């Protein structure tokens, strides 16, 4: 194992050199030192920081045991942390469409990543723009159609690239040289400093690509975590023996489904002769593995987990560092006092739990979204909320913050009462979840379900299989208790509540996914 590590360090050094070379050629974005005078205004500015696939387990304010995120933690210390924020449909484009519209996937139409967002729909940025906000969208959009409701926008095409990204703009495609997380930050700062109309309150969607697959770290982060092992999750070697068939038949295991690009076992292009020599010395392309030939079984899974999680965390670290720079700018420019800062990610992610990467399932790690809101004068610093909230609630919340009337057909609830710490005895008792993308990447079967503060019920309806978990006794969801007579009462209650939620949210009887031409 030691020899393997040594070889890999050489490879990473090779990578490092390569990326630094690319950077030497990069265009250095001019940074403007001028400060922007704060404008007296009643409507707060809103800076919405959104990442892609950033799980709460990788945020120290949520108790991470694998990394530190001091700048996201600042938002927790200076604002409110929502401990129970859950996504309605754990996949990228659908989550974004729900965030923008405040409506479930079956209403806004984006049931899976293949559907184009109908951008003629009402969204909260459009309503803020109409209400006098200066609006901008910079970063990852991932909804196929062009952004609407923005005075300024610059978005990655599709997933975008980690290095030397192209951006779609109203004037056509532009290309930048450098690391995408950094470039999105620079574009956002430039808009804040130079491009916006500072007579108006602003809404800035600062939406990162990171830490989405295939987790390519920035040049400053390539050797981070090199000399340590990242702790493994308890359920890394889950064998799925006490659940239905969906957990067994997915295709997202660290053991089997990480590919060479994920593990960075494919040599990057344009290697120097010396880099190629190092690569050849360490890697056997025929057997697709490094020299340590006896690495197999659980040891190989552990090795892959380290490869995966370190790159994931390196991507997260760049996001956190850049957030620190943006927060510093807000402080230095006097904008902090009248700016709401929201941090969230489009869904959670498996960081080795159940032996997985990726998302999609209703299980905790991909269901939970991080959500932190700092609002000086509006939110008590260091507060924690435990109500059941969802990405469905973001649009009505932001509208209410901005003093804009919330349209009656939105399905989410404004979080304003929770931000104000008002008693909310009638808050929702359960959240509704529905995943549609099957057949599809990672082969996760379609399912819907609900989660209360203690229980979870899921129905994989094409398999006619139910699962039920008592999260208090089994927080890692390793044993479905659906057939346990002890829980029959709770299960009946949850089924009734699930039907009520489907009625409330007007979920059609015919599965919308069954109409998709690709299904
Ligand atoms: Ca995502």
C-alpha cells in the first residue's frame, strides 16, 4: 500500500505540474479595488450561493468529520442553520426547477435531467426583477433553456467543464482560461463591483458547478489530504440485505461503478515525456490498475473511496475559500448589513454511505440539503431550525424577503416565520418526495415517499415494493421495518398522509415519467 501511495503521489505531482502549466497561460482577471457605496434601501439584497451535489456531511457546521468549511460555517455563526431541509426530487435539473418556481416537478415539468425547463413559467427572479431588483445569474444553470428574468446572465452550457470553461451569454459563447469555481467567483465579484446598477437592490444567483462528478480539484488543492486517510462512513460496506431490490440493483457503488475518469486513472492529454514515464511506471493500462497487484476486495473499495472522497473534498474546499472572499467583499464594501446570504446545494450526496456515490434515493444523505441563511437584523446569529423544510420553500421565502407578493399557486411555504423564530404549530408534519429518472443513469428505480421528523416511508411503485425506516432507531437506514408488526400503525398513518400530500400537491394518477419518450 505504501508503494502504491508513493507512486500515486508522483502521478498527482505530474497532474499538478500540468495544471499549473495551464494556469501560467491563464488570463488573470483584473480585480477592482474600488469600494461600492451602500445604498439606503428597504428591500434587502439577496446573494444566493448554490452548489451542485454538496452534501451536508461535508460541511463542518453540520458536524462533518471529514473536512472543515470555515466560511460556510461563518453563515451558521452569523445566521440560521436549517437542520432538516429536504429536496423534493434528488437530482440536479429537477431541484433547480423546483427552486426557481416553488412548484413540484410534476407541475413545473422538469421531472428528470432530460427535460428542458419551460422558461416562460413564473420564477422568483422574474418577480424580483419586476419589483425593481437588479438580477443576475452566474455559473451553473443546467436547465437547457435560456435563463429568463435576469438583467445579466452568464451560464455554463449543460454540466460545463472544470477547467477552461465556456459560458453561454446573451451575446453568444465566451471561453475563459482557468479553474471554473474560481472563474464563477471572479465573474460574480466583477458583477457586484462593476456591472450592476447600484441604485437598485440586487439578486445574485452565484451557482457553482462544484463539487459535481467527476470532482476535478483546482490547481491549489491537488495535494490537499495527500498525507491522511479520510474517515470512512459506517455503512461503506452495506450489503443491502434488509431492504428491497432497488437498493441492490442500483449502479452507483464505489466498488463497481466509479470509472477511470472518476478515479483519475486515465492519463490527461498532452503529458510531457517525464509525466508519461511516471504514468507508465505506475499504471498498467491493460489491467487498469496501479502496480499493487494484490489490492482487491475491501482493500480496493477503501482505496477507491479515498481517491473519490479526497477529490470531492478538494472541490468543496475551493468553493468554501471563494465564499470567504465574497463574504469579505460584502463586509469591506458595506453591503453585508443589507444583504441576505443563502447557502444551499441542489441535493445531498452519498459520500460512501451505503457504499455509494451519487444521489437520487430518498435515503437521508441525498435527501438532505444544506441550508444556511445569514440576514443581519433579520435572523438571530447562531440559530438552528429543525422544522421540515424543502427546496420548494425557497421561492416563496425569497419573494417575502423582498416584499413581493407570493403567487397563490406556489406549493412551498415561506420560511419567514421560522427565520423570525415565530411559533409555527401548524407547520408541515411531513415532506413529499418523488424521483422519476428510470431507466436512466445509475439505475435507481422510480419511487415516491414521505419523511416525518422520525419515520420514512418509500414506495418503489414499478417494483411494488415498500420500505419503512425508524430514523431514531436506525439513522443509517440499514433495515426496512415495513413488515414489522410493531410499526403497522405508523405505516398505515404514513400511507394515509402520503395520499393526502399527493392530493395537496396535485400529483397526477398517471406517472408523468411513463409519458416520457425515453422511458
Ligand atoms: Ca446536483
